[in-house]
C-alpha cells in the first residue's frame, strides 16, 4: 500500500499548475495523511486563529495524478476508511465567519462575535470537552474536502464548486464512493480537512477539525456523464450542488440527481415526479463562499428499471 504525506508543503488551492506529489494507478489502494483545517497551528484554546498568520484554510494533500484519467471521464473515489490520527480536535467561533453572523458576503451592522476556540479530547469513538461535559458526542469522521483540478483557474480550498472542493458533506465518509468530473489529464486529485464530527450546515463555520488518515482507491469511469459531484452509499444515490443562494445549490443538486436517474432508465419528468415524493435533502455547509446541498434518493426507488429488467 502506498502512503502519501505532504508535511509542510500543502496546497491551498485546487489547481493543475501545482507540482504532482504522487502518481497512482486505478485500483491501487493508497493511504493519505492530512493536516487539520488550521494547518496544525491551533493547539490550545489560547491559540486564536484570528491572531495567527497561516497560509490559508484547509491544507490539501495533492495534486495526485491518477494514471489514465482524461477530460470528460468520471473519477470514482472509493473511501475505504478514515482514521483520526490525533487525540484532540479543534473547533472555533470566528469573528467574521459562520452561519449566524455578518460576513463580507452577508453584511450586518451588529458587532462580530469574539473569537473563541474549543479544544475537544478524542478517546476511541468519543469526543468531549474536558471542562464542559454537555459538549460530548460520538465521532462521525468524514473528509470535508475532495476535488479534482479545474482546467483553467485555481480555486481556494475554502470553496466548493463543480469539481468538488470544500463541500463539508458528512456523506463523504468511509464505505461510500464519491464521483467527480475530470477536467484535466490525470485528474489532479486533492483531499484534506478531516472532520471528527459535524452537523448539517457546519453552522458556526467550524466542525471538530482534526488530522486524519484516509484510505482510498480510484476508478476511472468513461460512460458516466458527471457534471457535479455524485455520491453513492449502500442505500442511497446522492448529488451535491454548490452555489449562492442556497436554493440555487439545491436546484443544481436535484438536476444532477435527475440526470443520474436518466442514465438509469428514468424519463426526466418521471424522475422529477419520483424525487418530489421520496427525495431527501441535507445541507453540507451554509457558511462558505458557496453553500453545498446534498440531494438523495434511496436505491430501492431509483433502481426500479434495473431491478425489473431481469
């Protein structure tokens, strides 16, 4: 198994202009060690991110060159496991970021919140705050960011977009498969921003941020017409849309999911009708430059034509 580390030389943009850090073959299993969203610079509750000079948010391991991936393909990322590699996680309330205060994107007249850091202990599958016993949860690890590189521009690792990015969708977790469009030869894959726990929306702008080891393998799919990220679990098909306002992100996600249903034999209007009755939706984030929405449908509904064609 190949191990990929990028200690101290992380990428803070999704770009194919950066030098490749590793080459992998389709089907090859790799383990990738990631830094936390604060580049490891916040270790105590006195380390206020607003006072620390850091290169940027969400340091990424990448780009990783996937042999054989070509523009127009879909890259399937099979997530085998996610392990937390540190005994503490960091969250914060930021002075100018989060879902319930004014930001440069959502102007408000009220004063910004004070910067406050929460350092959680990690023990097995539990996370808790040593001084606040009511802040105690089970871990639910996932990767906040996964992306392939855009063809032209370089995009901040804070941003979710059509090739993935900082989607903060808890379904990007072990056991699931993420499908991303490929825009450049080799795909130029990135990942980082491991979360020990996060609720829908990432309301205050910070999950429980932590270092991690994610074990993946890649598959190149030539006949999947992916325009936005798709996800598959044991029970659901999902699509992720990212935009502002939030309803546009939702529309993108639903349209991508309907396109997937058409590939499975559905008439477009019948898929529209079906999803109107049994579709589900969750919020990845409501804090980033783009919001992310996840449209879902259970496979028992979506696979009707597959299951009845035998």
